[in-house]
């Protein structure tokens, strides 16, 4: 059996440490990949290892004590144009999760290509929202399916791989389509999120809790948010750990 055939035979959902059921929700993690590759992920999968640090941060947060934490397993490393292979893997993982645990509210936590797949798959009825880390949001990505979903994106403006500007444009389009959105301009980490990793981990954990509706949103000093009045509708700038300064609201014509 070839590597691709073995990958296709495996379940798309990987729960390394299944927790006692019933759970109140689930977080599925989606790692990054390549624009084009039909090869299966390698045994030494650095993008997957990067997301396992986020899984540990979630698992150590007591607010996730009764939340299932799992991974989407890809059959191939690449997005592969119109094939959008990781989107199909994500949909399979969501179906397997529903079979296992029932109709739980789900947050998809994805990085780069994984964030793009998470955003595409957010039309699943069980998905409450997406936390996107340095997402790949090329112009023209669909957003209408995000109505009534929550989308929180973390991006370092100095990211040399994916465009933070594209991310903020995507969020504005998603908001116009009815999504609750927040963009967080990260003060470091670039694309790999290694720099200031603790901040990335803590904010990701806080965001997944918030999307699940288990925590109050962060307070802001501005009387209004940047995009609308919902608690998620703000673009935040974080100059240092523990400080949150919202960008002043834009005037609407």
C-alpha cells in the first residue's frame, strides 16, 4: 500500500487523548501545508508539531476541561488548487466527530493553509466559528457561508509567507456577510509563530473559549468597536503582553 493509500485509509479525525464524554464542545486543530503537493504528510511533520504546542496550551487551560481537543488528519500536504484537499479532510473529520460525540459545538483552530481550510469548512452546521492563525486568505475567498459564525484571526503584519493585509480585507468582507469578526495584529512571530509563542498560545486558547461562548469578551477602552457593535467585532493591536489597545472606530458613511 502506497503512502497516499495509507493516508486515505486513516480516519480524518485524530483524538490523541479522548476525554470522558459527554463533552460540551470540541476544538479541532488544522496545521499548515503547501499550495501544491499530492504527497502525504511526512513522518516528521513540522507544521503538525507546531500545532501540537497549541493543543497543549488548550489542554492546560481549565476552561477546556470538558472540551474535546483533536486534529484533522490530511491525506495530502497541499491545497492543490480547485481540489482544495484539506477542506474535504476537514469535512470528513467533522462528520466523524459528530458520529462519535453527537452534535457538539465546534471551533476550528487552523494555521496558514489549515486556517484557509477551516474557514472554507465553517459552513458545517456544528461549527460555531474559526480561530485563524496567520491565515492564507487570498483575494476572492468565499465568505457568505460565514454569516452568524465567529471568526478571530491572529496575524503578524511582518509575516513573509501569508499576507496580513489580505487577512484584514477578508475579515471586512466576512463582517459584511454577517460574521462576527476580530483581527488581532500580533507583535511578533511572523509566520511560524515561534517568536512570542506564549502569547500566540494564550490568545488562541482565549479565543477558542470565547467562540464556544464560555468566556466573556475582552474589555476595550473604545466606546464602539471597529466593525459593528458585537463583542467579537473589533480589530485589536497588542503591543506587549497583557496590553490591548483597540484601533479607533472608522466612521461609516
